[in-house]
C-alpha cells in the first residue's frame, strides 16, 4: 500500500485510493455496455469513502463505450448531490466531451423524467367519464351529420363523389357475396341438421323446411351477415380512416375545405346501409338452399316439397322484419367503423386498435340491436 | 488510452464494384469507395440518384446484384444469415423519417434493442437508454410517445435509438431533411460530438449542402443519369475543386447542365 493512502475500494473496471480528502479513481480494462452493463452501486460505494474530491486516472483504461459514460455521469450526479468536487481532468478527452453534452440530471432521471404521477381514483374516474362523454358526443355528431348530409346526398347536393359511392357499394356488396354465401349455406345446413335430429323422431321431417326458412329469414341471415360485415367491412373502414389520419391525408382533405364527412364517411355509410339488405336477401336464399341440401340428404325431402313448405312458413311481415334489421345493422356497422377510424391516434398501433374496437363494438352492437328488434317484434306480434 | 473500440477498425467499410438494382432497373453500378474508421463519409447526389438504395445495400436491406461490401475485413453479403445478424449489431441506423416505433415511448424505443439483444437487466437497460437520450438532448422526454415529438426531436430520438448498442458504424439517412437551419445545425454539431466522443464511423447520406460541408471528411457523389460514382472527395473539396459539371452545379446550387441549355429553364426564372 502506498504511504499515506487511507483506504482502497474497487469494483469492475475501477479501483480507488483515498488519500486524505481526495479519492483517486483509477479506471482499468474495457467498458462495454452490451456485455458489462452498469453497476448501480458503484457511485455510492466510491462516495462512501467520505472523500471531499474525486480525481481520475485513466492510464489503464482499455476500450470503452456508453458503459463508462453511464458510470461517470452517475458518479458526477452523486458527487454533486453530496457536495463532493468532481475533477475530470484525468478522464479521456472524448469522455469529457460526451459528458459535456449531457445535462446534469442523472441518467435514471433522464429515462424516467416526464413520467406523470398516478392520478387519484376519483380524478381518473372523472377523466374516464369525460372521455366517454366526448365519444358519445362525437358519435351523436356523426349520426346527426349522417341524417343531414345523407338527405342532401339523396338529392345530389352533398360533396360526395358518385364514383366513391359506387366503389364502396361494390366493395361492401358484390365483393362480399362469396363469404356471405359460404357462411349462410353452412348456417342453413346447421339449422337443418338441428331440426332433422328432433323432427325425424316425431315423423315430421318435412317441417325442417319451416325451421330453416323461418330461422334464416327472420334471424340468422341478417345476424350472420352483419357479423361477417362487421369483421370484413366495418374493420376495414376503421383501419382505412385511421391510416389516413396517421398519414395526414384527412388533414389534407380538411385544409382544402372539403367536408371530411361527405368525402370520406358518407359514401361508406350509404354503401353499407344500402347493400346490407341485398346481402341479407342473398344470405337468406343461400341459407335456405343449404337447409335444402341437408334436408334432402338426411331426411329425403324433395326440393319441391321443401320450397312449398318453406314458402308457406314465411309471411311478408317476417321478410320485412329481416330487411329492417339488416338495414339497421348495416348503418350501425358503418357508423362504428367510421367513428373509430376518425377518433384514432396517428401511430401504426392506433390503426390496429381502431379496427379491433370497431369490429368488437359493431358485433356487440349488432347482437344488442337484434335483441331489441326481437323484443319489439314480440310486442308487435310479428 | 484508446477511447473506444471502434477506432481499432481501419477501414471500417469498403464497397467494391457494387451494383444495386430493382429487378431489371439498375440504380447504381460499379460503385467503389472506402470509409476510413472514425471518419464521417458522405454519400451525395441529387434526388433519385440512388443514395438511399445504396444505403439499403450497406445496412442489409437490399442484396446487391454484383460487387462486395466489406465490414472491416469481412464480406458482408457473403456471410451467413446468422453472421450477418451479428455484424448488423455493430450498425446503428437513423432512418430518414426517424422510423420510431409509434406504440412505444421514446425510452422504450431506445431500450428495445438492448432488451432483445443483450442479457442486461432492467435497471441497466434503463440507465443506458437514459444515457443515450441525454447525449442527444432528450433527457426528460423519455416518457413521450413518438407522435408527440417535433421533427427535430424525432431525429434526435432516432439517433439515440441508433446509438443503443454502441455501434461501430452509424448510418444516417438524410438526417437534416425537414429540419429548419438552426435545428439542422444543432444536429450536425451532435453528429460531430458523437464522432468525437465515441469515435464512431459515420456514413451520412444527404443532399443538404451545409450539413455536408460542415461535418463530412470524405465522400462520393452518385449520378442519377449515369448510375455510378462521378466524384470522390470531401464535400468542401468537391465544391472548390471538382470540374464535373453535374457536381459543380450541385455544389453551387446551380441548374443541372441539361436544364441550363433548355430555353424553358430561363423562362421559369423569377422576375
């Protein structure tokens, strides 16, 4: 031990000798952040020597990177807090240069500064309520706009391009026919299977046609088509509009003075609302066909008997009931899709969130609305 | 003492007879240059000259159709995928748009490479992320989301992320584009400071003349017409000494030689 040295401390890459009021920190070896990391206790250990000044010797220092800077900055911050003089003359000039770039805040503070204090529960509840209120307000404004601008659109006075409407109708209608057909054929077949199992035992197999026709026209075609369209088209509306938000495309529309609602939202809502009843009729027809296939295969029901029985089971009011539901479902899905897209943030993740929220809200909304329709139908004895 | 491991490499990067293309369309061909370790090397050229495409080949995003890129002594594109991934960890890239991961805070952006590619614990990662953010002047902004950053802050945050793994070579794609002159100047100073501090080698792709003159030691000039390098040298030297008409026009903000002869070019001159 050198004469006059009161104490020695060491850690990975450093050792220090305390001589009276001065602690001389000798830096040694390599300091590589990605393999060595940083020692959070090093600064407090060095300062525990009680020295009033820190000096450095970097003669034994090898290669270094931000690991050394992190160590030195933490030591400097701790020394400043403890009233210990930090003499950096013995440090490598590039290290001094980098430390000069950094604010006097500690690196942990740098990483965490700006983290807001958790608000009290009541405050958070209030903020949540206000946010939901704002969403409700936006939703109401959208519906109001739809009523006002939709009326103008019908009279050809909205700032909506006919081409956009036609494209949206194609996308929400013709392009959706295959998936609507597949799902409804299967649902019709499933209804027929369920009916066949019970009706066969009663010797009333022909009534499977009644079950399939009523089930599809009154309930399943509208509901299943709506669920498909919520995932397929409602989600796409939300994602498209949210991506346009992120790319400032909507801002570009707005600064030209073009009404965003007319240009972007109205064609989508009108298209889906108009096409859903068409898809419903198509879904009902293919669903009944699916039921016929299963009925013919499992019960030996002839196509003619099946159709006569099915026609007898249906009334105009039931068809009107199904059409009304599909119309409402179409509007609801489109409104949710556009609404969630318009209120999305500007990041890539916000596009996914908007699409997910739109699909979930639309499916839940469709089922809830369907239940409401059924209650009304029961009261009206449809 | 040796300030950092990066300076041990010399040259840091060399490109030899490189051709980059998209399908049949050749973007640049027969490109050769050497980037000395610890230098700031400029890849210059007008819009559409293939600067960013060449950069893509250098950072592993676009395989060249011919030629070699050597990192240190190693042929980058001849290496196995695993080896190339290891080499990539010695690269830091600042993309033109910043390319921040928008679902994460700024600190999380900087910390992610350390989380994914090192065995460091949480506090160490947080500390190192804080160091990088402090170095670029974003101490206190770590909790912000990228959408809340200004253009200059986004560039600096992207730079902090590029520095996350203490790279040996830093690639900067148009770092000053979209920034006002003062912010661009501050970023230039920061680039010089990082080279001075860490000794990192920097490849800077830019057509921003003040930045090129201020920070670069050497460079190449890519021509979009001939699809190859038409001049080598430091930007200031090219400005003062190069006689190639395209380079001269670029460096002195004059009309391109072809435009200068066109009568319509004079007609567009503001009165």
